[in-house]
């Protein structure tokens, strides 16, 4: 029998961890609960995507597509506190400037942004902006929902089969280091129905591209640092999101 009270707690913890949305203080925030809450990370991504879609819908009647797209991007960054963008920037700095495992991990942990991080973040945001602008008016809203949800599913999936690269991490302290098969199944099923928002051809291409990205980046992280860090998960999410937009713009 499903303990709905516990599932509500896990869902609220997932929301609190990935966004700036406040949750009741009565929610028990523990390592065990945060580990289990990872199953709802893709659902939180869907929430973020819905917020972006709402902002786009509200602003497209007032301004051109470019401004509406940019405002939707700003809205998600404010909502999440640039959580994944920060991970992407730190990963660019770490992998770009680190010669060995210890140096890479040290750079990633540094809160300051370097040249690689600044360039990577700027180019990533520009690419998202350009790709979303190229989508038809009927495709932008599905793209935002799928982009935010499926990209977080991909990042979360690394918790299932990739080891954690360090004992502690300031940004993902106590984050799930392992994801059970049952939790992975819940994570997938929670956002899989979004596939009906796009064509079969588009869905096949997106899934194929994401699987290639997941495999290649996972192997790269394993080779360079022996697993993943929170920053790696942020990088995986950011690239996956922009890949989804690029595929939809191309197919």
C-alpha cells in the first residue's frame, strides 16, 4: 500500500531542492528522504517547464517571440536559482582547466567562475535562445515541457548506475548517490506521457540523441573523475535540454 503522506514529503523535498519554491517547515528534510525524493526530480522539471510555458504564453501577446522566449528563460532561472546552469559552468571550468581528477574536483568546488565557465554558460544560454526561437508557435510550449522534464530525467538517471565521485560535495550534500530500480521506474513513468505532445519521428530522434549523450558523458565523467558530481548532473541536464530544442528545431 502506498504511503501517500511520505510521497507528498518526498515530492516537496524535491521541489525545495531543485527550486526556490518554499515548502512547509514541518517537512522532514533528511538524507534518506532526499535520496528517495530523487524519483520526483523529473516531475519538478515538468513544473519548471510549465512555469516557462506560462510565462511565454502571457508575454507572446505583448512582445515578439524573441522577447517572450527570453523572458521564459529568465523565469526558469529565477525559479531554480540557476541551479543547473551553475553546475554546467563549474563543469566547464573543472574539465576545461583541470589536468587530473583531484584538480578537476577542486575547481568544480570553487564558487568562483572562470573563463571556461563564463564562455560555456554564455554559449549555452545563447544556443537555447536561438533554438527556441526557431520552433513553430505550436511547438514551443511542448518543447519547454519536454525539455525541462526529460533533461532532468536524464540527469537523475546517472544516480542509478554511475558512482559518486567524491565523499562530500558542497552543492549536493546528501543528494541521492544511488537510485533504486523502483525509483527510476517512477521517474520515467512520471514524464513519459509527454511523448504524446510531439510526433513519433521527433520522439524517436530525441530519445536516440539523449541516449547517445547520456552514454558518452557518463563514460567521460567516469574516465576523468571516476563518476559524477552534482556539477556533472547540472551539466548533463543543461546539454540534454538544449539538445531537445535543437532536435525539435531540426526534425
